[in-house]
C-alpha cells in the first residue's frame, strides 16, 4: 500500500483509469464478436448495419488511446475485408 499522499492519489487515479479503459476494451470486443457472429451466419443486412458501428467504436478507442491507432486501423481493415467477401 502507498505511504505518501501523492502515491495514494496516483493509485486512485490508476484504478479509475483502468476501469474506464477496461469498459472501452470490453465494448470493442463485444461489437467485434457480434459482427463476426453475423459474418459467420452470412447475414448481409445485419453486417451492413453493424460495420459502421464497429468502425466507430474502434476509432473512439484509438482516440482515447485505449488502442493504438494502427491496431484499430488494422482491425478495421481486416473486418472490412471479411465484410466485402460476404457482400
């Protein structure tokens, strides 16, 4: 446990930031899994509606630096490639 007041504050900040980052990551994973499920089922209409949402979630995660911007771009690219294959 931290002894100094500044260390206690840093611990509180870290916990808060970690919780926020985890919720963003979980949201990203959830939307990607949902899209992958629709891709596996070859549901064209659902895929067409879901891909922009996935791209938006990835961009927002990259914006707040939860994900690296290149990682987000790579994931979007791979998912879009899979979507184009279905459509």
